C-alpha cells in the first residue's frame, strides 16, 4: 500500500509516520519509484505496536526506539527488546568501583545458579548490579551474597515460567509477540510491586502476632 | 536535650527540624518552659530515619510525612508505614467503574487465598487494583482471574518470608524497624524488576530454543 493508505488505515498522521521511520521505530517501505514506496500489513501492525507502547505502557518515543531498534538488529529479537526497555535511573553509581563489580558478580552468580544465560552487556544485568550497589552501600551490607539474593531469582523464575508459556513462538507473529513481551513487562510492574507491599503488610502482621503468643506456649508447640 | 543540641548532634539545621515538626514527620518535644522543649534520643533516631528515607530511598518530604504519620497513628505501625509508601501513579482509573471493582475483587480473592488480612482501605490494595484494571483493559482481558494472579501472590509471599524473618520484633526498636521496612521496600524494588527482566530474557531464550519449528525470517526486516 502507499504511505497515504498506511496513514489512513492506521490513523497515524503522515508526518508522524515519517518521524518514526527517521527515528528507527518503523522500517522504511520498499522503494517503487522516485517518490513512492510500498508498505505492507507488517507496517500497519508495527504502527499499532508503537501506539500501544506509547499510550498504554507510557513509554517515551526514545525508549520505544531503543527497544525496537534492539529487536530489529538481533536474531533473538524478543530478548533484545525486553533487555532494552528503559528503566528510570536511580542514584548515581560508579560502574568502575569495586562495590559495583562485587554486586555485578553476585547477580551473575545467582543467574548462573538458575541456569540463565546472561550476556555481559545486558542492560538488565547492569540495572540489577546498580540497584544492588545502592542497597549494599546504604542499607544492608550483606545484600550481595547468594543466600540473600537467591529467593529473588527464584521468585522471578516462577513468574517468568508463568508469563511465557512453553509453546510460545514469537517468530510466527513478531509484532504481536513484541507487544506481548514489552507491554507485559512494563504493565505488570506496578501490579507486582503493589502485591509485594500487600505481602509485606501481611507478613509483618503474622510475625508480630506470633511474637505476642506467650513464649511458653511457643516452646511446647 | 535542647533543640539546639538536637540540631548539633543530628547535623540537621534548626529551621529544618521545625519544618519537620510542622509537617508531622517529627514529634514535638516535651514543653519545659515558655520557649523551651525537651528532646530525646528517639528524636535523634527519627531524624536519622528521615535522612535515610530522603537521601537513600529518594522519597519526597511529602511521601515521608505520609508514611510516618500513618506509622505514628497506628498500633500496627510497620504495616501502616509500608502501606502508606507513595507509588508513582499510573494512568487514570475510574475507581467507581465495574472494571475497577472486578479487579479489586480479584486481588482480594488471591490475598485471601494466601491467608493475608487486607484492610479494605489499604493503599497497596488500591494500587494493585488500579494496575490490574489497566492490564485487563489494554493488554490482557483475562488478567483479573485467580489462575493468572496467583503466581504473583506466591512469588510475593516467597520474598516476604525471606525479607521479614520469624523473630522480628519491630516494637523493640521502632525507628530502626521503620528504616528497615520502608527503605527495604523501596530500595529493593529496582533490583526485583531488573532480576525479573533477566528471568524473562532467559525464559524467552529457553522457550524459543525448545521450539521445533525453524525460526522464520521476520518480514519487517
């Protein structure tokens, strides 16, 4: 189809389509003449994907660009897109400091224990190591130890096995798969954190109620 | 001690101390004369707690005020503080809509299945229901079902049991306990989300390697 038809069917204005092509969010069409190019249903699906990531996941155009460019330039396009999802950056961490390296090694080690292949340049690995550096520095000196970290990896594995079913075939419908992977990763985050807070509240109550049970009774239980 | 000594020992300027008292972050001292009040070690500890929540957890003074005011006005001060931690709000959700109510019921139901006591006015419950409403609306129509939600509750329970040990006695050192609970809840969040992304990447790879169908070349390339 012509770009005018792509614009009409997607309800995305022509200048926005051109902007997305320039920024690497949308592949250019196949050139058919001096000022003409041909666009396919895939382009239409990609525009719908961009709309969902922008309006529903609330990602910036720059963040969408990074995720889709990563996906387009990798054989493992889903892994590349998830890894490239931009996270709001926390406190500054010197990535050449010994603290950062210790934290990074600890994250690598629990990942290996779970059988995860982690690329050394992974953005998620860097984010985890940054967060762990801050935790170790200002909150909990022993945070970067396997015993402390392992339960987070176990919980994440549990969720990942649940969210990504065995028969998943991303390459059969790449744009739909990208939508599922990226939107799912982003939209579920506030739910996961809120449910964690509920679990914390419940667990605090449980522990403090157990503490008020007379010691004698507990000893015989 | 006098307020001047409190300021010297805490290294918090006098006007800031007065501001914290006005905003409800710090309890007022015991009045001992027309222009004098007495402050205790508890005040000193509370100032250190405020500093940690502001500088290390990156919470705003308003958010700290809400968490500490909630803690000060409740018997279950740890539960109240965790529940009051302010989360960045996502997309607008009409809390009177049937979608929100369905989401809220679903969250209540998985909480009950875990044996969690959840107060109807819980902020964490509201945040979870808001997130779930958005997920159901724009991503995954079946999201608000028990089968889909239960693994998140299980993962959260796993983490909560790990983070809040059996012998925890918050009332023995309230300010230290508040620091642990609030800072721990906030600082661990980016780590949990980054580890989840690592698990997603690993799981995607695992599933696609297991796929017997040869990967198709993506048409958008």
